[in-house]
C-alpha cells in the first residue's frame, strides 16, 4: 500500500499520522448497476466515457488529497469494488478522466462466480470486502487513520463497522464468528477473516464512516451504528463533516459545493439546507456550521445573507446540553461503545445480509 511522500514536518513538530481513505466504487463513486446478471454484463462492457460519477465525489477526493499535501500529511486513496476485474481498464481510465488521484483498486471476480455456478456469491459482499479491508490494513502504516466511504446498497455501514470493531479489538473470536455466520459469509472467508484479524495491529484507527444515501434510505436507520457512521445525502455534506474534523479546509468544501451547483442542479439555498440538516442530525455542531458558513457565503456557495435559522432556538438549547455533557461526549467519540450487532441484523431487511446498506 503506497503512501506518497509529502514535505517533512518542521523540526520539533510531531508529524500527523497518515490517512488511508477507502472508497467503495459502485454507488459511492460511480452510479453502477449490477443487481441482475444482465446489468452486471452491461456494466462489464461499458466504456469509461459512459460511466457516470456521483456529483461532487471527484472534487471531494481531490480536495482531501490536496489538503493533506499542504499539511505534510501522507494520504492514500484506495477503492474496493464488487464489480468484476474485467472492467478495470475502463475504471482506471474513468478515474484518469476525472483527475482523481488513487493508489490502488481491488475488484471482486464476479464472472468467475458465474462460470462456477456460485450465483449466491454475486450478491454476498460482506466477506469479500471485510477480508480486503483487513488485507489493506496489514499493508498500511501501523498508525494510519482511516476514513471509509460507502453507500446504502451493499451493507457498507455493517461491513465498515465490523472492520472498525475488529481492528479496535472490540470484536473477535466466537462473537465475530457468530456474527459472520448469521450474515451467511462463506466458511472459507470466515477462516480467512479470522486469520487476518489475528495479524492486524489493534487500535481505534477508523475515524469516520460516510454512507452516501444513493437509495435515499432514512438516516434514522443508521443510528444503531453510532456517531462514527455519518449518512449523507450529498458530498457537500460529507465535505462539511470532513472540514469540521480537520481533513479538509473551507476552500475544498467550497469546491465540492460548487460542483453540485454547476453539475447537479443544486442552489445555494439547497446547500444551506444540507448544512442545516447536518446540524439537526447532530453530525455537525452549530459552531462548526457557522465557522464554515462565512467563507462559503463569500465563495458564493451559500446564499450571501443568512436567513433566520429555523433551528435557532433548538440549536441554542442543544448547544447548552452539549456544553454540559462535553466531557462525556468527548469520551464517547474517542472510545466508541461496542455495537449491538444482533440488534443491527434484526433491523436490516431480508436482503441486508447480502447487499443492503
């Protein structure tokens, strides 16, 4: 796993840990269709020029990479795709056309499953992605922090949360086996996952999990995954949270917002609604939203003048509650509680063990 060189930190300054950004490709970067055999084959023969990226995603990846380079922080971008490796050339060309920097791509050999009659494996992505995430962790610098990006089609919130808890040492042994068996992960992959987990460096390395709501799933269905999982309706929202977390600056956030204005029919007022939505759902503090709003208004991404906030009174009350509970909230962010995977699996729809988010 390659981390490109950045400029050295000044003498006496501790360099920040590397960042590993792991992206699902289908429905997260590309608007792919592989729910049927026919659509899978059609996807396999698409040209790069025919593939459509989700608005704002290319600008977001470029902005996060540029922000890391300015700060002298090594950052790598890797994609994990459930699409077949036969489309690899077209995918790489598409990323080049979009000007997206990346350091690696892993594909799932779907056509091999078809040839061998393993049709169930076409839609069983949990074991495949979990094993690939663990392999990537073993190749990454031991102190690398991770940002994970997925969608609400392929169990990404479940896969990424399982991965985060495995590497943090909160999930393993028989409890992990029981969860994987309930999801119906192939026995061979269960063994591989256990072996990889046993070699991984233990630490709370996953900082955030972003879920692109491509299916427009209600955000409330993700509450059982805790505050680490952030469901977003567009990549402007993702950029805003990354900026609040220190992985992006206001200029980068503005570039993502501008992409939605220019390419996706958004208006400044609609982007302002997106910012309000993050505050209402408590993924962004009122102070962080206000700090971002001023430069975004100056850049023309948000309306020039702030409207009277619909949430003003509620946000002031919420701010008071947060200040009173600040120490406990900080502890919750740095030491996430173990997730109740039985409750999560009970809530997932019938197809959730295969492909739902």
